[in-house]
């Protein structure tokens, strides 16, 4: 793809899913993902993600990093070590490779995301 990608409201419907049952800690939140850009060999994906309240375990691989900016809503990230990070509108976050913990949506969240596997 050699076109500029603008993260406006997507014209296509999102992919809708829920966290896998074995990872759920609280609730069964709906997750909507609009993939707006993917680059094969470089392992780059970007788009818009939205999710309702709930909490589930996350485990990033040794090469997987995520950068995101919260557009609306509130979330909390719990690390396996017990650290808690609250995030809200306008805040940017990086979840590093090998991160393990839980992602909790407190108020319906919408974010721009970039996932890199390097």
C-alpha cells in the first residue's frame, strides 16, 4: 500500500469479538476493531479499537509492542507485578514486548492503535 491512511470514522464495518473465555476475568465485553493498515513482513498493524466494560488477561509476545492513544473512555492496565496504570482521553500508552497482566475497560473505550512485531 502506498496511499496515505487517515484515521477518520471508517467506512467499513468493524470486526466484532470478545476476549477468549479462558482469559476473561470480569464480564464479556464486545470489542470492535477497524483495521486500517497492515504491513506484511514488517509486522505492523494500525487502526481503531473500541470496547465495552470488562477485564481480561493479556500476554504480549517477545516481539509484540503496542502504542495507542485513548480517544474516549477510561481503562486500567494491571501488570503481573501488581502495578496499575489508569488511562483516559488524550493519553498515549506503550505496552512493551513480553508484558503480562490484565486490560480493564472502566468506561467504553475508543483508541487509535499501532501494533508492531519486530
